[in-house]
C-alpha cells in the first residue's frame, strides 16, 4: 500500500512539474509576442512586469525571489 501511495505522489509531482514547465513556456512565448508587437506594447509589458516585481518584492520569500528572477528573465529574453 505504501509503495502505491508513493507512486501516486511521484506521478502527481511529475504532472505538476510538467504543468509548470508548460505554463512557463507559454508565458515566455506570450511575453516575446507582446514585446514584438510594437515599442508601446513592449513598454507597457515592462511596466506591468515591474509592478509584479514590486509586489513580489514585498513578500520577502525565496519563492517570491524565484518568481522575480523568472519575470526578469522573460523580459530580458524578449
């Protein structure tokens, strides 16, 4: 029974990682698309991203710092 529960937990963790990777890939593609539309769209995207970074900075958690790094990476990649 314990091995079955462990296998289910591993499967769920794997599914969550795949979902997270897919969400990150789509977010990066969306960011690049918006940034490429026009200089105004790029400026607006950077402004919204900075608002999110500022909001996350107030959390003072490792998770928030990781999210900030992902946002900055997406903006700089575009």
